[in-house]
C-alpha cells in the first residue's frame, strides 16, 4: 500500500479580515486532513489576527495549526519565503488569504507526488472576480502527457519559462525548497511563485493538473493588484520597456540557476535558448530606449523572431503618434 505523504499549508496574511474565514473553512474542511498549517501575519492593522486566533481556538486546531505574527512588516514576498523555510512536511502548499479551496485539493494534489519526478505541481483554477479585480484568461501551458497519469509534465520552452500559474495553485516537494531558494537568490525582487515555477521547469520537475481546484478571488485590494496599478501609471511605451527589462532580469536569473544543473540531460539545449533570449532582449531594450523608428528598421536582420520586430515598431509608432 502506498504511504500517504504528509502535508503543510503555508498562508501569508495582511489585512484580510473580509474574506479570510471562507479560506480558513476551506482548509479545515479538506477531504484529507492537513498535517500542518502555518499562518504568518505581516502586522495587519485590521482584525485578521484576532479572527485567525479565534478560528483556531473554536475549532480546536492548536495541535496542527500555528499563527505567527511578524514583529515588523516585511512585505508579502519575504513573508512567503519565510513561510517556505518553516514548512516541515513532505508536500507544501502555498495559500493566499482570500481564496476558496475545493474540498479535494489537498487529496488530489498530494497523491500526485507519488510520482517521484514531480517536484512542483500546479493546477488550474476558477476566477472569482469582484469589483476592481482583473479577469484574465487561463494562460497556455505546453505539456506532454504521461500514459496512465493525470498529471502532465510542463516542457521547457520560451513560453513556459515565464510564470503561467499564480502562487495560490502550487504544491512543492519539501526537499525541493532549497532549489527554490537558490533560484530566488538570483532574482531581483524575488517572488515565491516565479521561483517555484522557474526552478522546477529548468529541473524537469514541473507538472500540471488540468483541473480547477480553487476559486481564485480577484479584487482591487490585493497587494499584487496594487502593484499592477502603480506600474500602470507610466506611459504604455515605458510600460513596454519595463516589461522587457523584467523579462531580461528573469532570464538572467534562470541562466544563473541553470549553471547549477550541469548534469541534466538537456543542459546545453536550455543554456543555448536562454543565452539567445538574453541577447535578443538586450538588443530590443537598447533599440527601444533610443525611441527612433530608423533604429528599429536598421536592425531588421538582427531580430531572430520577426514577430518581435513588428510589435516593437507598432509600440514605437503608437507612442510617437500620441506625443
């Protein structure tokens, strides 16, 4: 009989009093009991801490649920990384404070880790869009199916190098967390989901369950939504440039992490693709910073992907015509 793996759920909280009870109940009511729940509050100024503490006491969860309140606000990024460090069970689930998990999420995802190749597992989701929230289509993930298995391996390619699923749908093998931390150490302003996704796809250990297992709440008060709103205050052209700069930084982080994986079968293929992406991104950024149509036109043969040549011309013309 297959041994059941033990599970940890880590939840970062901050001013989540409005929706957190729904999330807590969805954890408590899982078909497979969670072995360890660690909730780390980042100095909330509302009733979040009191709500969580009362929930744990009223449901007599003290043996397996733990609430930690930070001494100072560290931000949601650092809070999640600190939580990953604290997790002690076989499979670790990252959890937002305002979603709703389907009853069998823990059961279905944790049993997938019987496949020893699975290091990080993501699922699909349903959106629960509230006023001010951003609806978006489920992003394409390129995979290869495995005979007799429900999970699909996420293949390494340019599309899959960048984040395709949000952090609320992740489960990670606890022994792989060190790889995530190594990847994050190569990133500027590191994020836990990007680090899990990037390290796993480069290590050939990223898998997908094509099944929605949570209701992902999208609202205007989330920390990530506020960051997006702030980023959108610049011109569309500057936003485009900033996007390319972020992509370049992430490809550099991936390439730096890959340097630790020289023993994997497809190391040279991955390195070649990453270096090619770095060269093209650096070229495009340098060209677009000059804001000259003639510079782009003169660089036609330097573009390895002509689609990008067309999009760069489009964005520059649109920017110039709007001045």
